[in-house]
C-alpha cells in the first residue's frame, strides 16, 4: 500500500500560484460518545505573497452540548510548514511517513479544548492525481478511508480516551479562488471497528467516502464517486451507478466561524442544508444503500486572501445506516458520519 503524500506547493513561475490551495484534514468519530470532530490545517495563496494565509481549524460536536472549538489565521511566515505538515500556535497536523500515521495537536485554552492524537493508516488510500475541474480552477486529492486512533481530547474538564474512535484523512490541493462559482459535497461514514472477539458480527466494519464537485448553487454537478471499504473488500461506484436523494432541511446552523465574518454575512445564516442524504450505489453487480441523518451543522466562512470572494463550508455531524451486497458478502451497519457541504 502506498502511503507517501506531501503538500503540493506551486513550482517557480506557476502562473496560477495566487490561486494555490493546500490542506490536510482529519475527522475523528468517537463511537463511544457519539461525538465527531475535525482538525484541519490549510494554506491559501502563493507562498511568496505576504497576503497569503495559513488557517487552522478544530471543532468537535458533542451530543446535547454543541460545537466546541474555533479557528486561527496566520501569515505563512508565522506557520511551521514542512513537506507534509502545517503547524500553527493552536492547531497542528503532520503526516509521518515512517509510521504511516497522522499526528494531530490542538491547544485552545479559550475554548477549553485540548487534543493530542495519533491516527494510524490501516486502509489503502484513494488517490485522485488528475486535475478535476472546480469553478474556474481545479482540485486533486488523496484520502485514507479509515485510520485507528490513539490519544485523547479534553473538553472543559472532561477528558476522554479515543481508543474506541476511528478516523478519516484527506489531503486536497489545487488552484481555485474562494467565492468562485464552485461547491462540493464530501462525506465520510464509519461503523465502529468490530472486536476480534466478536465472532457473531454479521458484517465487517464499514467505511464509506462520498465525493462530488458542483457549482455554487449545487445545480450543475460532476460525476459522484462512492468508495466503500468493508473489512478487506473495497469497491468504487461512479457516475450513473449512483443516485442521490435529499430529504428535509436542517433547522439551523448551530455555530458560525469566524465570528466577525459571520456578523458581516447574515445573508448566509440560514442556508438550506439537507437533513437527510440517501445514497444508492448499484452497478448491476454490487449494490449498497446508505442513509445519513444530520443532527447539527457548523459553518466556516472562507474569505480568499488574494481576491475579493467568500465561500461557505458546512460541516454536518450525524448518524447513518447502510445495507447491501458486495460480491458474495452481505454488508450492513450503522455509525457516525460527517457530511461537508460547500457553497
């Protein structure tokens, strides 16, 4: 399995360098508590442009509590940027090639959030090196559907061990400007890992990754892709093999960041976000149906540092169920998911 992956800064004299974007992303799904978290570090703009910014985000949704965490914004010169790492004062994420692991750290005393985890890659990566059109630019990505987790987070005075959690990682890079006519829908869904002693398990642990590029209004869409990992078996569905249905609308966006931009963009305080996503994947050989129900959404307002423009990233936390057949194996399960909806 190939796990080598680095940041992709623009080469010298790249005419699209001003539109450079690069980010490392880790989603944590704590099946014991039902909490889901995301840690993200990203670069926006040409490396030699003083306007360019490094952004770190750490958010956790805790059932019956809400979203905990915040984001920080720095100049490139204030960030520790390595070949496969981005470190800011409060948020850091690094890929350790030697151990096939991700190392993540969050120190946010103002929001009473501390995280220190190591996530080990246990699944083959999904690599999309081609430049997929996105607005007037393009995007590529590299994703690992499932990782095991060691570590803990502390929220307020509550400390939680994350050994029963699972994780998803992706690295996206490309050339686009926030505020362009672009959007995407991206999601990961995990059932809990099955204990080696649980001989009665009817289905192996399942991880699903869903990706779709769109325009800003989500009217014109690219080719959807669904990757399913069930135990050691992996299947990919694309294009016409996938049917998507949306049902209902989330009641409200519970958290909007950063606060100053949220105050300036009250017109996006009530974005219509789908409450339920139903994914039907059937290529005539294998078939799986997945139903995701969102419980709460956070909105991240992304202002481009080079041109005047804004996009809105919505992280929707919730639960899912799935059932179907892969080859001669029946699969079924339920667990946690995060649905990312960008407009």
